[in-house]
């Protein structure tokens, strides 16, 4: 065996390979956003809140499947069916958790880049303001979809396995394969716009989350008071109510959203959909305008 | 001049009442270019306009023949930028961040990690690359900023005050790194208000003052001088009179004279003056012009 060693000069070498285009660059920003929100490649304390909320959202689903396993064969299927939350009900079960998840995630995606001046680096790379913002929105959409879908998938597959006829259960509930994601998108659409808009102007993540939570709660109270005392259309200010109305419409389940200001004031789901689209459009416009000035 | 890599024509930029750049016409070749000027001279503004990050009030710029105003993304795909201030997420490791910026520069994800590691080693952060950027010292941050500027192999790197805030050793290391960038086939625009740093690293100088272009030429042209410097032992009055009678321009400071002669040899004129007046000579030589001399003279002239 030769005992001769070699010293390699690890000098700079130019990258001569092919360059990726903007779609790949956008995808890199999406992946970075997902890692930020979930605290991946960050210190342990940055993982506590997101993963705590994920576990909280999963626990009821696991409990439901466990309950079904435990009660299987008791011969009280019809009685138990009423006790077990449906897929549309489950959006309600984790509604507050989803709301908090969005409240914490949106600032994480926008505030540090702006406050730490990382936007300068983005601005010096071959991408546009719209690329950056779209990728950040896509990152939030991905994590919110995963957050709301995972427990639903557990219930869906759990039900299929426990039914004793896996294929039959799946084929009999094919409509859920679009209804569940559509419900998750409705939740995202009603919450993300305002959360991003507040995050675009805040210098602290915690403050942005707090302002968003406060704004949403106050808007619901104001909507209820003004709808009752001034005009029923003020019910449209109940931001969270829109998600419930839309989920009820998607699942054809009128019980969802019962008691909300929007339902009590007979606001049609179509109007709710237009209101959500308008809020999202307004938020997108303001966000773009804001970032055009600072990036 | 070889094909210019940077061209500006009638460039003007104002921020409200403040005129940051005034009628800047430039043609700059590849190489190591020093962008010199006092704070507020318009250096950072010019760099941002070259990247298409700022739109000029009037005029235009081209980088490698591509308009930075009309095709900023095409320009940015060939240019790296090191901003003056911090630009880091403090909770991310240097390796993660530089790798990410490589992807933002158009490198595939599979290549970015390896490139980040190599470039961080090059800038002297091999040991620290897994530490969070928020824990870095000023010198380490400057190196990490340089790493993110070059990780995607740009043809041109714009460095905005890369040595600011560094101690003497850190400054030395940074200047050596900048010198090496040229060896790696990258052109460098290095903005600084420290003229000595530019003299040590650059072969072309763009000098700005209050937004106006003072000089745009090779460093050696700027440093070239016809003046002769003489230090005398005695009262220089008689020698100065003799030289002026021969048509020389003479600047006197104590017993030091700077002599320029449009026609004829200044050395022979000085020899004659000393022989005629009997004044003793301490030293004699061609005057070394520094960037500081030029900058101060230009500032005085334009001010």
C-alpha cells in the first residue's frame, strides 16, 4: 500500500452546469417557507408551537379512529355514528387550532425576511416580487392544507379499514376526495389574506399574530352588533364565519356554521364566496403594492 | 478599451430633493473596478441601479449589453451582490442560507449544498458553517455575505463596502479575497470610501462625488504624474523663482517642492536651479500620485 499522501487545493471552481429557471427558484422559496413555518433546520424551541398545534389537530382524529376500533362489533353502529364527528364537523373541531396555526405561520413567512433585510438578497436574484410573494403564499397553502388534511385522511382511511370493505368504503365516499381539500382551501382563503396583510406591516412575528387574532375576534363581534342594530349585511365582516358557511356548502351540511352571524342574517353562501374572493384580492393587491416599494 | 461590461448613459437618480446621481456616463471594462467616493456620493445607488433594484429617474444602464431597466432578471442571473448592511436570517446556519441563495441564483438543489460548502471554505468559514448566522461576528458576517454573493458563480460581483466594520486583520483578509475573485474569472465592482483599499485591489477606478462622475479610467493612468518632488535643505525661495522663470509650475510646502513642466525635462530644470542658486538638496524623485491626491484635487476643483 502506498503511504504517499496528496494535498488537494480546494479552490474555487465555477459552476458550468445548466441553470434552473424561475419555476425552480419559486419552488426553492416554497420549500424554504415550509421549513420556516415548521421550524425545520431551526432550534428545538422554534418547533414547539407548530408541532404542538399539529399534534393537537391530529389527536381528535386518532381518538375518533380509536373510538371506532373500540366500539366495533358492539352492534350500536347507528347510535355511535351520531357521536362521531363527520368530515365536515372535523373542520369545526380543529377550527380554532387552524386559525392559530395560520396566525403563527403567516408572520413567520414574511416578517423575518423583511426585518433582517433578507429581501435585499431576494431582490438581487433573478426573480420578481410576484415570484417571492406567490411562493410564500404557496408555502402557507401547503402547510395549511397538510394541517387540515392529515387528520381527515386518518379518519377517512381509518373508516375504510374498519368498514371491512376498504375498496367499497373508498368508492362510496369518492366525493370526499375533492370536498375535503376544497374545505381546506376555503379555510385558507378566508384566513391567509388578512394574516399576510398584517404580517406585511408588522416588525415582530408575535405582534403580527396577536393583531391578526385580535382583529378577527373583534371583527366577529362588530359584525354581530352591527348586523343586529344597523344592517344585516354587516354580517359580512364576520371573517371566520365565511369559512364555516363555505364548508357547509361544500359538504351540503347546513349544520356547519349554525349560530354564526352570517347564517343568522341569511347571508347566501354565494355572497360569502364573493366576499372571501374580494378580501383575498384586496389583500393580494395591497401585499404586492407594499412589497414593490420595499423590495 | 476591451468591450465594456458596464455602460451607463445620462444616468440621473433623485430621491425627492436629493440628487443622488447626476448625468453619469460610464464605460467600464472587465476586471477589478473600484467605485470610490465619500459617504453619500451615490455609490450604493449606482450599484442598485446596475442590478435593476432601483429605477433611475432618467438615463439607462447596461450590464454585459443587457439593459438593467428592461431585463433586470437577465442581468441578475449574471451578477452577484453583497449589500452593505446585514442580510441574514439570524436563526439559520450559514451552510443552509448560502445553499438556499445558490438555488435562488439558479443552481439546482442537488448542486447548491456542495457549492455552499466549497464557497464557505473559500471565504474561511469552513468550521463555522453550521453555526447560526445570528451568532456571527462582524467579520464572519462580511465573509458570509461575500459567500452568498459568489456562490452561484456570477460573472460580475458588486460589493458594497465589503471591508466596512472590519478590524485590520479582517480587512486584510477581505482585500485578499477580493483580489482572488479576479483570478477566478469574476469581474468585481468594489465600492469603498477607503481609497487605500481601492488602490490595493483594483485596476480601474470610477470616482464619484455628490452624484457626479469625477474620474473613470485605469488606476495606472490616475497614478501617472509628470510632477517631480524635491526636498531642499535650505530656503527654497531662490530656487522657486528660478524654476518659475523657466515656465515651471511649482507648489511649495515648507521645503518640499512639486514641479511640473509642460515642455522640457523637469529634472534638468531642477539641476540648473540648484546649480544656479546653490540651495542644498535632500531628495529628488518622481511624485507618486495617490488616489487621495486625485480625489482631493478633483473635489476642490469641482467644489
